[in-house]
């Protein structure tokens, strides 16, 4: 239903263009059929990308895993559809650019993966997008703010930049959630004394985490604690904030926090990171790129226009 909501306006816009062109220039039925065929391929490639990304995002959010079968099915289908369009409608003229786009996107994704920027599923998603949608499907429609130069030749990187911006916006969502929690409950956000409770660290925790029940951390391994607790020799509880959570030692931290809560030394839940998978933001970045455009380019062009 959501995919239909996105693609329906594209089809209506494309059909309107065809009708207008026929009225103005008397386009033959053969050329009209060619336009419709290309539009159908673009719709199919776009729907394919959206469908696989929505499923992968759901799987990643639920289990923090995406089966390799998803990409093994997505990649060849995407390649066949795009290759067919490049050969039939462009007569091999854009194949070199198609290869360059995929190679550049693949190298970029692998580099970010090995740098620890995102996971393997995110890298595979970008590479599959380069196979399915190397360039913006302009035969369908134009986004709200037009097609940027990046979208014309490296559409996956435009999707990635939108994804990063969407992920960055989550900091405002988390901050707003914590402010609402503070107003609604009337409780202190940072109850107790923290060994490393500097203002900067607290701000970082406020925009990346939220107060969670300890049971949620015990049930869902992908939610990471953003604080730890230890008792000193006099049985006093020492708490500290964790700015960058890690897999190593996670269960031990959760166990110590659980013991402190059971002993009544921690009252209002613990700070935790929701750990949303980046694939969700990649999917949102694609939807945004198709409907609105390249957000980075929009901001830069508007800024340059003012200057």
C-alpha cells in the first residue's frame, strides 16, 4: 500500500507527459509505446528496490539480521531490469556510466563498512541500489525540488546522503522524547551522581538515548545500556555514563544494572540506546530522494542563491 502511494503519482505524471507530447507533436503510437515500456521498466525497478528495502528494514529491526538470500535475489533482478533498459532504450550508450556508478558505489560502501560506519547489510543494500537505480528514473517524474546533478549520475550516493541526514534528525527526536518524559513524570533525567557526568556527556546521552526499563534490555539484545553501575568497598553505588556502547561486556553491564535496581539503588530506569538499524534510514532516504530530492544539494543550492 505504501509503495503504491509512492508510485501512483509517478505513473500519473508520466502518463500526463505522454498525452501532452502526443497532442503537441503528434507522437506516433510506436514512440508512445516505447515511452510506456520505459516507464514500466522504471516503475518495476523502483518498486523492486522499495519492496526489498522495506522487507530488509523490517527484518533488520526485528532480528538485527538480514538474510543473504535477500541480496542474492535482489541483485540479479535489479541488474537484469536495468541492463535491459540500458540496452533497449539507450543502445549501450550509458553502460559505461552504469558500470562506473556501480563500481564507485561498491568501493564507497566497502570503505564505509571497513571503517565501521555501518554493517554488512547496509553496504549490500547500497550496492543493490546501484544495480537497480544507478540514475534517477526521470522517465517517471521529477521530485519536488528537481533532480540534482548527483542524482543523474550517482543516485545511490544521493540516497545515502539523505539517509545520513535522516539518521541525524533522530537526535532531535530523542531530545524531544526525553524532554516530554521529564515534563510528564516530573523526575530528574539524571538521578543520582555519575562519576563522569560532565555536561557534554549528558548532552550526548540526551540526544542518543532514553530512559528504558531494565527488562527491555534483558529481552532485546540490540538495545544497549548507556550507563554502568558498580559498588565500592563500602557498598556505595557508583554510576557512570557510556557514550559509545559496545558489544563486549554488554551482558555484564545489564546484569549489574539489574542487581542495582533489584536492590532499590536505581529507581527510574536506566539510560539505553534504541539501536535503530541504518537500513531504516536508507529506505527513508530512498523515499525522500524520489519524492523531494537530494536534500544536501537543495540546501547548498538555496544557500548559494542567497549568497
